[in-house]
């Protein structure tokens, strides 16, 4: 699984880098020059963060995974678009995961910040049309902090241990999603991303050399911002003056 995950990340990253150069001069409304203040979006999402690791029991049972090994997730994402097909995003994610196996149980809080490259496959295949439905893929890298509490039950008593990340831990991830534009500047979205931590401590339980994973399954809204740049107001007096001083064309 680790090898397939890395291959998919590499393929998508190369696709984004290869095609991004052709999108810098594109815009949603045509081929005007794309300035830094143009073509942005803000996403707000909520959903479930789910745990995959040494103590997980329901990796192949989606309903039980979401019910017993998942917690509430909240996300905020800001994206700068380079044309219709490519974007660079910054994301904040708050999440919770949990699990129980044998005599062990745990609960973990997560806080993640990351950067991701995105590609809109619908616009990539057909940039000349205005589409309402979009399918997106993305790869990302970032850091996260966590607070993991684990309980071990032994006979009539139990013991509790705590693991807190003292420094940000590296995270890499990939995923995909869909969004549908319901108004000029507004869309609804649904996404799923698989995140691979670079340690085995998310559950405060280490066994073997496999790192822990977590996913974020979310729904949300996207608000498009055409530009942050205010166009200078036209001076009506100047326009009238220029029009009154136009020289008439000489007839032949």
C-alpha cells in the first residue's frame, strides 16, 4: 500500500508541474493575464477524520470505521488558481480520532497545516467550456501536532498514558473530490484525502515499523473571489474632455 500511495502522489505531482506553465496566462472568464490578486477561493468544510493503525479493527468496514474509529473534523482552505485547471492551496485542519482493541483504547486530537497542489481534471480536458461540475485531485505536504491519550485495562484497574508531539510532525497526503457550482461565486464540495504520518504515535501505541494513517472525509462550501484588486474609478470629466477633443475622420 505504501508503494502504491507514493507512486500515485508522484504521478499527480508531475502532472500538475508539467501543465501548470500553460495555465498562468489563463483566467476563468478568458485568456486575460492572471495577476496574483486574481482567481482565489476560500473553502470551509466539516466531516470525519478516521484512524488507520495498529489498534484499528474496521479498516474494511466503512460504516464501523466512521462510527467507532472517527471523530469530528473541521477545515479551512485558501486556494490561488493559476488558470482554470491548477491551484496552490494552504489548509488548516482540526480533527479527532479514536480506537479500541483488546485491552487498549485511545483518543487523539490533531491540528494540521499544509500546502497542496491541485488539478481540476474537468477543466484540464475542456478549458473552453464553463463547467458547473468539477473533479479535483491533489497532493500535499505539511506538519501536524497531536495530543494522544491511551488507556490500558488490566483486571479491575486501568492505567492512562499520554503522548504529546513536542515538535510538528511531517505529514504527506493525497486525495480527490468533486464540487458543483450553485451560483456565480459559490459551490458545494465533497472530498476525501488519505494522510500518512511519519511516525507510529498517533494512537500512543507502537508495534512494528508501519506508520499510522488518518483520512479526512468532508463536505463544505467554496466561495470564489475573482480579484482582490480594485479597478481605479473612471474620471467622467476626463472621458468627456477626451471625447470632445476627438478629431473627426476626413472623408475621401
